[in-house]
C-alpha cells in the first residue's frame, strides 16, 4: 500500500500494511457503495466450499467519488452486482473507459474511468490498472494541454484515484510498497498535484 493523500475510504488497508498480504481479492467501487460491496464480498467468501469454519475475512475495497455524474446516494451496487462481477472475472485484455466502477468518473474536467498500462523489462512484467477520478491541469509530455483546452480556466484540484500495480517479479512486501509509491510520481506527471480533497491510493501485489 501507498497513500499519497488519505481523503478516501480504503477498507482493510491496515491489514495489508501489517501483514504484507491481500485476502481475498481487490474490489473497486463508488464511495458510498464501499460497505455494501464489502458485505457482499463477505457473503460470497463465507459461502465457498471449505470456508465453513472461517471466522475472519478481510475484504479489500477501494473507491473514488463519482457523485458528479452518478446518482451516488442511490447506492446501486449490492450483493447481486458483486456476485456477477466475481463470476464474470476473467483473464486477458481489461475493458477500459466508462465501465464498472469507472463509469461515473471525471478526470481534469473531462470524462474519466478505468485505464491500464504495462511494461516488460528484464523478463518481468509490471501492469497497472487505474480508476481515475482526479483533478488538476492535464499535461502531455510537459505541455499544459488542459489549460489550452479550457482557455486558461483553472480546473478543480479535487478528486481521487486508485492505482493497482501487479507484477510477476519475485519481490517482497517492502519492494512492492516502493513500487506502489512510484505511481504517485506518474500521477504528478499527468498534471495532478493532489489536494486536501483527494484520495490518492496505490496497491501493489504479485
């Protein structure tokens, strides 16, 4: 785990910090859905064969606030939606854009959502999935594109992002935390400097 700014809700992050392990999976959602998603994930895990005597499960649920575009108070994600997401999870290319928890996200005043990137070096792969919902002024290769597009009007710095890093490199929890921390530098290069009202989190695992 790495926290750039902690104005957010990241359930069970303390156990990841303490033990350096994640159980049972990472789930992304909208802010007010966090407790509902966690409760559904508990139902799913407790009902699995072999878990009849399990007394503790720690669901890792992260969020961004999509209240600008989403009817966030309706809290539409419940048990059936979580179960369906787990059942439909698969390998291969990741669906991107206005999908899943990224549907209502906004970035730099433009439409945001789910995005990915990956790099391969030294025989190892590092992949990143982001749920982007943050503010600032869009920069591309150091050029303040956002200011040009908005005719100089200052964009709100508020917003949040969840960055999930996965690798097949044989590293321990300490090195994974270092990898998670580097995501904040990448976020800054896009033109986001964070703010008091942002939740900027990174999770790295292998």
